[in-house]
C-alpha cells in the first residue's frame, strides 16, 4: 500500500504533501488548528481541496485544480476508513450491527457480515459488547468498537483523527496497545498531538504547523533531533532556530547560541541549536565562567517534573533540583539567566 | 425607566378612551347605533341578495334615519343563527321547510306570507360545449352535471324534478349551495347544472339558461315574516309590506322571480 | 438520590394559563359530547351515507399520508442538507399551504388541474379527468398536508446533523444505502410525528376538497363534507359524525405516540 497526498485548501490556509509507504503508520503531529484534520478529510473524501492529488496504491482518488480534467472519487468508493475523536457509533444498531455495517454495505450477506463482525470485535477485545447498544458503552469501549467497525470493512488505508483525545487518561493506554497490535501490518495515518501515540504507533512522523509541513522523518529522528518548534516541545527539548553563524546559530533577533555540529555546516545555512532542559543551569546574574551561552529570560512558570522542577520561560525550559529553586527563591516573573555549555548544544542543519 | 413606562401607559389609555368616546362617521359603520339612527336587520336567503339589497336602499330612502343591514346566507344557516339568539327583525327564507323550523321555535311573529317563487332551469357554460338541449340529456353519463345536495332547498327541488319526470340525473357532484353549482358551470368544470332561474340571470354572459317544461311542476315558494324578538316591530312590518307591495314585486319579477 | 424539593422547577403561575389553554380546547369537545343524542348515536353513524363518508375519509387520508411521505421526505432532505441560491424562497413557497385558506388552495388546484387549467387542459385531451374524482380528493388533501411533514422532518434532519452519514460513507456505503440504513432510522421519530400530523390534517380537510373535488357520496364526500351537509337537515347526525371524527383523530395520534414510546 502506498499513498501520495498533496492538498491545498485556501480557505483554511493549508498546503501539505507527504507520502505513506507500504504497511507503515505515519503520525501527523502538530498544534491545534495546524490543518491536520483537514488533510485527513481530503484523503477520506469529505473535503474537496482547491488543488490536490491523492493516489492510493496507484489509483488516483483525487486530482483537482491542476489541469482541465479532474478526478474525484466519492468517499464510499475509496476504501479509506476514517476514525474520529468521537466514536460516532450508529445509535440505532448494536455494537455488532455497527461493526457489520461496512461488510454489509459492500454487499456481504447478513451471516457472513456477522462472522466478520465477531472476528473483529475479538481483535479489539470487545467480544462481550457485541449485543449492547452504543448508549450502554463507555467512551473507551465505544472507541474500541469504532476501531473494529473501521477495520471490518477491510480498508486499504485507515485514518485516525486523535483517537485517544476524548478518552480518560487511564483508559488510553489499553486502547493504544490494542491499536499497536491491529495496526502492525497495516497502512495508517494517525493525527495526534500526543507524544506516546507517535512513539508507540508510528514509524514515521510528519510535523505540521500553520498549515505547512515543517518536518518529516522517522519517529526516533524527529524526537531526538527535532527541527520544528512543535516537535521540540512535545519531545521536551529546547530548540532555537536561525542561520549558521560561526560555531553556533544566530536567531533573527540577533541572539547567538553556540554549539557543536556533527555534520559540516556553512555560515548562512538554516539550522537549529538543540539542548536538553537538564543541560541548563539557572542563575540570577550572568556568571563569569566557561559557558558560552548565557541567555536572559523571564520565568513564566514552575512545574514539577519527576523529582525535579521544570522552569519554563517563553521559549526555553530548564530542569533544576527542588533545592536549587528554593535556594534561588525563584517565582514566576523573575528575570533570570539560563546558562548552557556549548558542548551540550547540538547544531544541525534543517 | 419607570416614569417612561408610566407616561406611555397614560398616553395609551387616553388615546383609547378618545377613540371609543368620539362618535364615528355614521355613514360608514354598518352597525353603529348612534342615537338618531335605527337599524333594521334582515336575514334573507342567499338567492335574494341583489333584489333585497336594492329594496333595502329604497326603504332607507323612504325612511329617514333608518339603516337596513342584511345577512345573506343559506336558509338553514340563518335559522341556526336565529335559534342561537342572533338579533334580527325580518326573516325571508328560500323554502317553507326552514320557515317551519323557525315557526316551531317560536321565532316568528304572526303568519309568514309568500312573496315570490322560483323555478329551476338548466344552466350551461357560455357556448353550451356539451350540446345540452333538455332534461333527458342530464341523464347521460358523458355530460358532467352538477346539482345541489338534497339537503338544501334547490337540491330538494331537483329531486322533485327527477321524481316527477322519471329522469335519473347522473350528477358528478352534489354541492352545498347554488353558488357552488354556478361556479362549477361558469368555470367550465361542469357541462351543466340545475339552478334557479334567478341565478341564471344573475350570472350574465358567462352562462346560458335552458328552459325545461318539467320545471313548471316544481315551484319553490319564498316566505317572509317579521321576527318575534324584533325591537323594531313597526319597521319590520313595513319592510315586509314593501316586499309584498308593487315596488318590491317589480324588483323581484325583474330578476325573474315569479309571483308567489 | 434525594428527590428535588419542588416537582418540575416551573414557577407556580405557569399552570394557570396552561390550564386555561387546555380547558379552551377540551371544553368545546365536552360540549359536543353532551349534545349528542346517545340513543340515536349508533343509528346515525352507521347509516349508509355516514359509513360511505367515513370509509372514504380513511382511505383518502391514508393514501394522502403515503403520498406525503413519498414526496415530503426527499423535499425535507434537499431543504435540510443542501444549500443553493433561493433556497429560502423555495422553503417559504413549499410551506405556503400552511397559511393559505384551504378554499384558496382548492381554487388554485382547479386552475391547474381543472378542465381548462394549466395542466388540466392537456390531461383532458388525453382523456384523463381529475376533477370530481377520488384522485382529486387525495390531491387536495396532499396539497394542504404536505407542509406538515416537510416542516417536521426538516427540523429533525437539521438537528441530527450529517456526521453519521459521513462516517457511513467512509465505511463504504453508497448514498442510497446511507439514506436507507443511517439517515432515515435516525430521524424516524420526526418522520412518524410528521406523518401523523399529515394524516390528521388530511382527515379534517374541507375547503380545498369541496372546491376542487366536489361532493358526491362515496366518491368525493369525505366525512367533514358529510358533516357540513348534515347540518342543513339533521343537526343530530352532524354532531354524532363530528364526534366520530374526533375519536378517529385521537386514536391515530394515540397509536403514533405508543409506537414511538416503544422504540428503544
């Protein structure tokens, strides 16, 4: 299974393209309103882009805006199943009836469809829910049934739009494990802003901000060496972006962060400087010493982070011990200095 | 805010008092009873509309300060209203049946007098598209005939005509009133209808009337009487006299009513 | 769980106008029932003309309800689920029979389907005559009853939204399958109540029927027409038949409510 997507939707200021390879699950990460759901709607056939092309396994589903002729395959003929945040189980059918809906719509007889439904309910560990109505299911149970329903129709591609977002934190892990199992051999796109979803379910990540793709790569790469602010944020890393200047990166505002590059870079190349919060020390006054990077910030909040405290400022974070915070008598609003050694800063091109 | 509401309420109150208290223009309010004017209310069958309206004007001309108002409707509707206590001074019915009902309820003063009679005529749309020539043609199912229902006076007359002549009229509809029958003929929906002679005249160019001899045997007589509860007994009696007198009879015969 | 302190949470004074309104509707029915000559009741309502009228009313009203569903469901769907220029105007026109006096509706139908009407002329030439037939009765009733179904169903469709339909189409269901298996089952309560309203309206229809279809026993004289005619000669029969009409209407509405309550 392979998917090529490119879509421009002017009304929503979205212009995105990416591919999905055989059997792989791609996570689309991004902040709210970035346009992630828009892309899914285009692939599912629920939204027509101004310009766009969607090709699934060599079959053209969408080709609009480029030339005189246009192709637009209706949603029911695409073999693409969509799972949304809300399960949207049909209220007038039982769980089994819901799961059997896809097969029956494709013409399977009642008995055959029931057998398929039972199999998939088993796959999602929801066999005992078969005879219940959606109103008698909890959020997590309903979402399981919805996954079974989407897969029972044997789609070529499965789209998941923040499937865990409406669930209890306690229930999400079990569902995530189940998804990991059923998505293993299957092509899927999962839209999320949750790090765990990306880590556990996806092999590749596409990062979208303000309607544009800002970063693409394997999950490991993106989360270890993010190139976009959003990826950095969910990976819990500090990121400063700008142009290469000497041994560091100069931001548009003129701030220079020095670091170590492990690939050759040239002055003027776009690049990012990345460092962990745990590498950052907090001082009240700029120290005189070896560290090359002394960054003046204002504390915006303090939050517990494991057995340490995460000191947040507008763009950067530092992890320090509880004792240090007490000694410095830090409170939000304080003007402090973040200090980090150049050897702890990784510089790489974007 | 309170003061404003009070001011608006005061203005509204004064305005409504002024509207009630001031006397209306006597000429346009039909039932206004200003102290110098008397109203005579006449309940008359619908078929008497044009003739009685004219007679009403004559009566007003002869009697200063008197206004005649009419209620034209189906005779049995009129009787129902009178039975429910509607105030009226004179009742002119399209048949004896309804007058009998009124008498039975003691609504009538004295004995009613016949003032006109009416016979039936075949009415066809202008141009007579179905080529109807006599009563026998109405038995032809190809001819769409419309009559009054037997429960109303003109329908009862039609039944009598059928019985007397032995013709079984194939009606496609039995209407509630003569007006409805006429409407269907005028618009061409029906090929023929049975209505009163007076109605044919009233419909003018849009229809043609066809006389049939069997109609002479079925005559509808119209009785008129003043009403017992009338507050204008004298005026009521005078109106009845007008109808029965030369002036009234001329107006009626001009409209093709026959003498009683 | 503790019971709430006050029953419904409604302010006490609300019950006064509510009771007044209820009385206003119920008292005339009671007054009618007291006027009925019960010793004659059965004879009056089982006479030939009464049975013909009742049978005709039930048959035509049922046919009308079916026609309203067949025409009204698509209309409601187009109005609720699409948007195009002039849709507001179209909606107002479709709902016009609600406010039009029925006699005016009958006249309009006559000018369309009557012998010399817009379409009637061509139909007449082909040998199809509609006026004075039972078909005309059904047409007159449909004209006045259709807006009830369209209005009721359009409201339900808008409330239901189209998310379920979107999901169904991604699961592989063609538009007709979606309509049949998802849309209609979801709005069934609205459809049923709309159909009941249409039936009731058709049952009571008078003005348009009289003007367009005429009045002939067994063919076009429905129960309301029979009642109006009986008033001329036999007031007792008219009252008795009126009561029959009320009972039929109450039974139909009651049945529809029971059915709806039974759905899970």
